[in-house]
């Protein structure tokens, strides 16, 4: 009896295998006849497969490029051109100063002009009314100018300089103050320069170039200020008889660290950063030229 059951099971298994083989054969023949009878449909099907493969490959390529771009961007952001690095708010102000702006003012009070730029660029702008008062100006000084397609820093120079005013990045805001106070708002920054020299002579030459190009004339740097103006909480009654030189400004090379240490205004620091960047670009171009010549 057990033998009979085993025989039946074997018969059923063979029958299933045979049926599956027949179905596979019939399906293959039907597909072949369909392609033979309608070659366009076959081509379209093959084309769909190819297009799908290309799309997948394209997506993978775009993903790779995006990853590479993000990596490159993060690498650029990690490079500090000077120390200490700017704060987040200071970076935003610096970026907006280099952004394009437009303005059309006709007898517009200065306070409204600064408010317009503040809203347009999304940065905090502080008008130092006390400093303006000391030079006989008010926050309602009229502004008449029509500008477009220029950087915000250029627009501010055109508007402020004729009034004897300037701007500085101070306490993470863009402060509008007098030129005299702006020249006395100093910041210490350390610039790594190991890639721009290796010997004392080379560093001395670099320092000399920076002094000649980036620093204001010596006559301006030797300007003296009343002692009373330098005292916190002064009565405002300056005699002007006693004065001290503006000697806190400084620039020097530290060979041990291969660094340039500068204590100066924002304008000077911007010039130094631009000059060092241009020197690095020139060196890179020369290296490329030498490589091509070989």
C-alpha cells in the first residue's frame, strides 16, 4: 500500500513538471510570433528598457555630481583665510555688502535710507546718532541719489562719504558712524601665509607689499586724537591740547607661526584679504603655465 502511494506521488510530480515545461514553451512561441508580426512593438519595448537604464544611470550620475559639489563646497567653507573666523552674523553682513542693490532716494532722511537697506538685505543696521551729533549731523540728513546694479558697499560709500560718514561691522551689526570713529574701530586678525613665503626675506617682501598697497597714507595713520575723547564717560569738554597718536594700528609678520598679524580697520582687512587671494591666484596660474611649458 505504501509503495502504491509513493508511485502516485511520483506520477503527480512528473505531471507538474511536464505541464510547466509545456506552458513555458507555448509562452516563448507566442512572444516570438508577436515580435515577428509586430517588430515596431518589439523595438518600442526594447527602447523603453534602454531609456529606463539611461534614466537610472543619469540619476546616479547627478547624485554623484551633487555629492561631489557638496563635498567641494564644504571643503571651501572649512578653509579660513584669517583667524578668528567671522561670526555667523558678521559673515551675513560681509556677504550682503558684496551683493547688488538698488536705491532711488529724493530728499529721503538718512534714517529711512538705512531702514530701506536693512529690509532689502536682511541685516541689522545701526545709526550712531550720537556720533553724528558730534559732527553737526542728524539722522534726518537728506539723501538724494539714484542707484542700481552696484554693490551695497559702493552704494553706502556714495551716500555716506560726502557727509563725512562711514560704516563698520561692530558688535555683529553694520554701524553707520563718522569716518573718524570708523578709523578708530580696529580688529585683530591673523592671516596664515605659509604658502606665500619660506624665508625671512620673502616674508619681509610680502609685508612691504601689504604696507604699500593696503594701508592708508602715513599722514592719516599718524593722526592724533584728543585725550578727552578717549576717556570713557568723558564730559565732552575736550580741550584738544593733549593728544595721543593713533599708534594702536599695527602689522607684523610672526615667522615662528608663518602668520601675518594685523590690527586695523575693516577696510584695511578687506584689502589685505583681497590682495592675499589675488597673490594665491597668480601663483596658481604660474604653476599651471610652468606645467604646460614642460
